[in-house]
């Protein structure tokens, strides 16, 4: 049978395919790592996993067939090649198992193996992040992570967006989204400085100061104003010293940017896109989600299905402030104040999403002064308690239960003069940024886009609590292991 490993060289069959096969009596070869072994009266059972699925295939060995030397080396974590016959399983919960005729030890594993015992803490597993993909939970998370990447590319491809590659090394220091990591080949102990003590970059690799990007948006806008609809999907870097369960120093961001899109269309895109990804997970990651639902978060699948049914609330910032102030009047206690103009703290966002509306919220029309310079200024000022407030912008944050902000987006200011006004009044260094301003100078067009933190999406879809546990090798302050 094709693919089952029945050719003379015994090609290996993946466990995921072996478990689906009902061709009982067929010869088969599987390879993988031992999850557990037990036995009695000369018969032993090995749970073998090769990463293709959360499920293990059961290997049944007879000690009169498999040499004692080999049996001894079948320990937790060891890597095996198993040849045998696929048979119907008498055991509950599995259709088939493999009666071994020959076992080769590809790699032994002694009792210093760090994943020996079950139920290790998340903190402990982070210290062995190089091996944790071999656990059930991380296997599930990483397969889901792959599937979410496929969902993202498929969504945009099907909707006519082009995958646009923006640079990771940037010379612009006005992205403003966070502290940047510098990129240099200079000897840091022997820096050339001018009379004011400022570093001279002439002889550095790029001949100027460069950093790792905090967002692909500005270059993404160049793509959108040429190709119409683009998206970026790549690593971004923020040297923010925030040790939270929601921030990484290196994370992946998805940033669509679309010409001729207005605020309502932007919010529609944000909602449709997230729902598509969640539906993809439910359709394509059933076994892994069921495992996580059982072992990590009992409400996971229900929450994912719930999001598909809900219409996201569209909430102007000023309305949000009204709700929060009303709640405070009625005795609700918050740690931080929330006056109009304040950046909402996560306790405020969580109150709105988890207690007040009990569904995802797209907050919009934020005060101009707490948002980035490129956001489009609203035509009218909002009114609160009969008083006119300051200017607002067409920014949107998508707020999710337990995650908080999952998306930040906006309509971009397309007027050259208004944009320049913001740049000047905020004192933003626009040296070497004429390329960005050219989008507004030559055939400027209305456009909008958003940034979604890929790991925040994975947090939501897996039910995990800490962002360090949804990326293979997390980078956070004081941590760049592996
Ligand atoms: P936050 O307020 O949560 O720090 P932000 O407002 O700085 O986020 P944006 O600049 O709007 O974030 O970035 C777009 C998206 O990227 C955010 O909505 C979030 O999903 C994600 N994101 C931002 N910073 C980080 C980070 N340090 N680690 C992981 N994801 C992040
Ligand atoms: Mn944001």
C-alpha cells in the first residue's frame, strides 16, 4: 500500500497515518520517541510519538521476539525504529496497534532526561525550552501555531492581498511603537564621538544609526499605496522592559494595510480575520484543542465557539470612559484613574470586555494625544457630560477576554499638511523619512491597516496564560537562552 511502508526498504509511516489505517495485517515501520513503557509477563507496551499528532501509537513487544539488550534500552525519551504488523487493538481508545517484529534503538536516553516526570511546571519547562516541544502540551501548541500561520496566509491570499516583505533592519527612529534594539558592527568599547559626545556612525556598517524594526507598518503603507492590499507577517522587536505575560522582546506581527479602506471596513476586516483564524483552528486542530481543553483550560473550546457567534462591540473611547466612570460611581474599585484622555489600563479594558459586555470589544475614536502621529484625525470632537473634549483619531484596539489588546489599528492620515502638522507639533525626528511622506505627496489615498500580535492570537486559541509558552524560544528581559 502506498505510503504505508510496504516497499522493501520499509519507508516509515507517520503515526498520524498509521492510526488512521485499517489495513490490518499489513507490514509497517514507524519511528519516534518513547513516551512511556510498561509491561508484564514477557510482553511490553510502548507509547510511541513522532510529533505528527498528539496521539501515540501503541507498540506491543514480545520478549521472546525482541532481544533483551534492546528491550533494556527502550526508556522514556529514547528514539526507536519499529517494524511490525499493524493489528486491530483490543484496548479501548485506539483502533490499531503495532505488533513489533524488529526494534532498532536510534538514540538511547538515560535517566538524566529532563522530561522524565509528568506534570512539570510551566516555569520548569521554560528552563528546558530546547526539549519542551517533545511534551504533549508544547507539541499541541506548536502544531496549532503552524496552523494559525497557514490560516493567516490563506485568508489574505484568498482575499486578494499580497504578501509584502518589509525590512527588519531600519534607519527610521520615528516608528514610536516601542524602544528599539540597535544594530551595529562597531566596537562598543571604542566608539567614535563628536565634540558633544554624540556617536559618529559614518564608519558603521550602514553609515548611520540603525535598529531592529518595531513594526512593518510604515513600509507596509508604501506597499498598500502601490499594490492596493498587502500584508506583512514577520518578526518585530521591542526593547520594552515590561515583564508581563503578554509582552515579548521578539514577537511575530501580522500587518495588513489596505488602500481606500475606511474605519467601518477596517473594523469589519479585524473581526472577520480573527474569526477566520479561530474557525480554522476549530476545523483543523481538533485533537490538539481537545487535549488543551482537557489538560490546560476546560473552557477553551466553548470560548472559541463563543467568539464565532458574537458580534464584536464597536465602542467609542468616550462611551467607554462613561461606562467606567458610571461603574466607579456604583462602587467599582480600580487601581488607576480613568479620566477622559487617559490611556486605559488593562483592568479597565478587562472590565469592559469581561464584565460589562462579556464579548470582544473594538474600541475606537481615541484621544489624539495617546495615539500615534499617523492616525487620521476625526472631523468632530466628542462631547462628555455636555463638555466638548479634545480631538480624537480613527484608531481601533480590539480587546479580547483574558488577553486584552490583540489588535491595534487605524485609518491613516492621508493629508500631507495634517500629517506634517502632527510630526512638527510632536517634535518627531523625520530625518531620512521623505520616503514615507512621499506617499502623501504623490497621489495620496485614504488607507487603513492594523497590527495583530501573532503570539497574542496563539494565547487566545490555545488557552495558555503566558506568552513565553506559545513561542518556541521566548526572548524577554534578561533571557535569550537557546
Ligand atoms: P500593548 O499596549 O499591549 O503593549 P501596543 O499598543 O504597544 O501593545 P501596537 O504597537 O499597537 O501594540 O502593536 C500591535 C499589536 O502587536 C498589539 O495589539 C499586540 O497584539 C502586539 N504586541 C505589541 N507589543 C507586543 C509585545 N511586546 N509582545 C507581543 N505582542 C505585542
Ligand atoms: Mn496598540
